[in-house]
């Protein structure tokens, strides 16, 4: 995670431009995944959503993850949280918060919403560990937004 720590010294997801830029990076990665899926159909399938300018939020999801499929096939789901949970740390190092309710290991989809750590949306969620050892986001309270 050293590269994320170094990146966090100059990159801050609480700044609108940096959030917009990370969305572009995610989108480019998703486009590559979709092209690769034609050649490698068992690879990652990444679906992105339009950048939420109003809330400065980047959203995307994986509907297929080869890591999760391998873990399921070989009865290694207990190891998968080691890979998946690191996403929370990486995003945190660049002053963001990952809001993810499930992964391909404990849900049908691995969903990502990334916001700056001081974004009001971040305050609505807490990160907890589910019964499988996965870090997941849960709403702290309901509101009208």
C-alpha cells in the first residue's frame, strides 16, 4: 500500500478536481476491463456509473471478479477478505472513503462509491466487518437524501 500512502501526500479526494480525476481513472480502467472481457471472458467485468457532480462521488461496480470465482471454486472464501478489504485502506490513504455494501465474495456485485473523507455522504456510513470477514459499509441512519 506504499504507493497509496505516497499518493496521499499530493492527492486529496476532498478536492473536487481530484475526485473528478479519480473518476476518470476508474472509467479508463473499466473501459479496459470491458475490452479485455471479449478476449478473457472469465476476467473482471467492470460497470461504471456517470460521475455524480452534485455529490462529488465516483461509482462503479464489478459484476464478475476472477479472484472471487477462484476462491469460491477452491473453498478459499476465508482468504478473499485479505484482498478485498485492502480497498478501504487504499482509498483512505488518498483522503477518501470507500462505501461498499458488498463484494463478489459476499454478494452478487462488488459495488464502489468513492467520496472524499469530509464529504457529508461519508458521515452517513460506517465500516463494519460482516460474518465472512469482509469490510462493508452500513448506513448509520436514514435521511431524506
